[in-house]
């Protein structure tokens, strides 16, 4: 019975076509994230620069943002802060990721660790 419920839940949830926007400057990493999310049924849009994301942000809708911290044209933390201060976007979850930022950098920025 639980397997059948899981299948029904997954079909219902995936039928909503949730859209994930990925901000990642490394094309290989972006491709892997896109592939993995699409296999789970998500619509995915990958942006390699902050500028390209900002050009689309007012005309399209994301259900989730996944963004790198270190980008060629700025900082993912700043983008996240802008999203969370925008009344039209602040309800959208943001997942931050980084291959090079240290946990202490992330935690001091967002978790307010002394």
C-alpha cells in the first residue's frame, strides 16, 4: 500500500511542472544539475551569469532557485538577498551551493554565527 501511495504522490507532485532556476557559471556543473532535476520531472532553466538571470526574473516564474555563491559577475549571496527583499519573489525558496566557499563563510553570512 505505501508503495502505491508514494507513486500516486509522486505523479501528482510532478504533474505540477515545478520550475527550478539554476544560477551556475560552470557549464558542466549546470548540465549535471539540469539533468538530475529534469529526471525528477522538474522544468529547469540554467543561467551562467547574474545578468542573464536578472533579465528573465520579471518575465518568468521560478518555483525554486538554486545558485552558486561565487559567480563571474557577482556574488550569489547578494542575488539571494535581492530575491528575498523583493515582495514578488521573497516566497520562493533559495538553495545556495558552492564548491569553494567554506562553511564558516556561509554560516557567518546567513546563519549569523558569532
